[in-house]
C-alpha cells in the first residue's frame, strides 16, 4: 500500500494535499490501522508530512546524493599500514563465520545453522508479560548503575553460586559482549589466547578484533586436554584460556569435574586467567545427569572469569548476561565494561529480572529441557540414518547441536552448497577452526527449525548427498 501511494504522490507538486485517510481506506478496502501504518512508512521516508487540523501533504523531493569515489578507503583501512605494522599487533574485523551464525534462512530453507531458539521454543508469553511489567516499573527510564541493577546482580550471583555476591558481578549485554570485554581487560594487543580446538567462532572473532592471537589446544571427550594445555601455556606464556565447560560449541563435550580442577590449577600455576563461557548452563536436557557447579564456584584465588547469559534460553533479543570474578581483576573488567557500553538499558534489565523471578521461570526451563531432549533424539536418529553409525563421536545431553563427521570422500565445502540447494542450511566445520582448515565436520543445530519433524526431514534430505560417487 505504501509503495502504491508513493507512486501516486511522486507525480504531485510539493505542498499538494494527498488523499484523506478515509479515502484511502475506501480505495484499498483496508482497515484504518493498516492505512495509518502505510502513511507512517511514507512519513519516515520523508515523502509526506501531516499538518494538524489540515491534512497530509506532499513534501519537497529529497535530493539524490550519488555515490562518489570511495576506493581511497581501501588504502585507509589497510591494517598493514605504517602505524599497524609498527605496533606489531593488528586488529582484524573479518568475521564471516560469526556473521553466518546470524544469517536468516529464507522461507524455503530449513535452518539447521542458527544457534537461537525458534519462536516456537521461546517463552513468548512470559517475555511479553515481563516486558509489560518492566515498562511500568518506576525505574524503567532512570539511569541504572553502571554495573547493573542490584537486584539482577543478586540473582546472577545466586544463580552462578560459589558464594559470589553482588559486588562480584557485572551485568552486560549477553555472552558475546561479555567475551569481548573480558579479552580486552585481560590481554594486551599481540598477546596469545588459548582456545579449545574446535571452538566457538565468536571467541575467534573477538580475539582477532582485540589484536590477540588465538592458539588452538586439542580436546577430547572430557574437554580441553591438560597435557597440551600445560605445554601451550609454557610455550606461549599466554595469560588467558577460554573454555566452554558444558556442552561445548561445536563438539558438545563437557569438561569433567577432575579435568576442571586440573585446568584451573594449571592456569593458576602459569599465572593465567580462565574465561569460563558457561553459555549452556540452562540448556541441559531432561535425561541429563546433574551438572557440576561452574569452575568459578570453587575458585577462591580468582583464576576464573565467569560468563553467564540469558539469551540462549529466552530470545536473541533479550541480550542480558553477566560477568563474575573475584579480586582486583573485577576493577579492570568494570572499566572495560563502561568503555564498551556505559550501561545496559534499564528496561532490558528489568525485563530480564521479571523473567527470571516470575513463578513460571522454572516451568519454562523444564518445558524447554523436554523439548530439547525430543529434538536431540529426533536429530540423532536422523543423523545415524543419513550419515552412518560412526558420524557421532559424542551424543551430548545438553545444548542445541550435534557435531557430525563427514564420510572420507566428502568435503564440507562441497556439502554446504549442495545442502542449501536441497533447502537445508548447515554450518561448516571450518567456522570453528582457528586456522580456517577443513575439519571434515558439520554442525547441525536442532533449535532454529520450526519443529522436530522439520529437523528430521531436513537431515534426511542430506542422505543422497553423502553417497560416494
């Protein structure tokens, strides 16, 4: 409707009154609300302007600014320029793997790539109710404390455990922001940072953006291998290690209790910090055993900097999380936090607080746990049928994805476009590699698709692509 009206008024001289609201309702046989929305779009584009008591009028045509020669920017943005080269630490903002995780699948594509809950899995009623209550809160439009609302910090401290208190917690804009803040606070440009191999693409991108050098450390079914970690810490003198302790992205591995103690002790001996990205804490499945407490819970020496987020189990738009730590490092984290974002908006914090303190919070989490379990079972069966019995080294009872190995004759770079042609979006293993080498794996997410049956159908569509020619 807006486009049709725009074509009509483009022929009118400036200052001409356009058709009335009532006339447009009759012309398009539409509701008054729809006509108002169309006129609002045209007003945003500067094509019309209302005059109270008189009507709506055609505005002056906006001058068209033609694109000039922007090729000079290529040299200006070259990171290998004189200043960058002299510093010895170059920041890199090339993040295709991270951007791919945010790509939107078309209407004919089943999304096995996305890492956020499909709206059908989100607690939409609870979120809407929480936002409504938050908007009416007396503090909704006051400036919140830089570290976050005290009540929300209290909740995060209790949720994380280990005797943490309000003063040990900073509220931040979810996990990715917390990771970037922690890396900026703990390391200097040019420093190495040790990461799991394979690892979350956001960790690689955040390290590069801070001018850091990610160094991969091998994993096994119990998480980061301590023998390799010990040698890497000694060789690189890295001051930061990043781990995902539960249902790691992409492998699904969880660090065993004994391994957690070893990693923490090694880091302490080498005077390094452990960034504990506990993104999947609330994504345990209904048949999972009781998860061990986070590494920060048994860390009196302040070795661990803990990251917790609400985004994965609610909505990608509820970008609220926390950083927790003990000791002088918190002052550094607080400064980096303020420089990065000043504050997290109070309405968003209040909405998060309303969500997690509502009577239905535990019920919503239990329902999600059951739904994730069902989707995992469906996805696992489909993978074993399509890819073979040896495709899954791990079958995690938490998280939202499976790490699937490919047949020896097939490369992921061949499979990804072929799968897309079949109407299925999947994530290449390369996205999780520090060196961008092929890992001969793909990650299949089972939470972004509309239903479990969609997941099942999409995975089975891949079967013909796996047959050796």
